């Protein structure tokens, strides 16, 4: 059985996902958590940029 690199649990299937610029093979549950964290980080960055009056692109 494959083992998830994030939670180190045995799972049926692993997915290759890019996290922090590195490819990791993780389970579906960890993939959902990583996606949520990425969305939150993008939203918080946008709020800070708007607060500072930043008009350019990333």
C-alpha cells in the first residue's frame, strides 16, 4: 500500500501535487487541505495588497 508523504498514512491512491514549489505524492484528504490553505493564502495576500494600494500584478 502506498504511503502519503504528508500524513504518513497508508492509502489506496496517491496524487502528485505541487506544494511550495515541490512535487509531493499525497492522499486526497491532504490534497484538499493543501488546496484550502493555498486559497486562504492567496485571499490574504490580495487583502494586504489592496490595503497598501498595490495596483500591479504578482
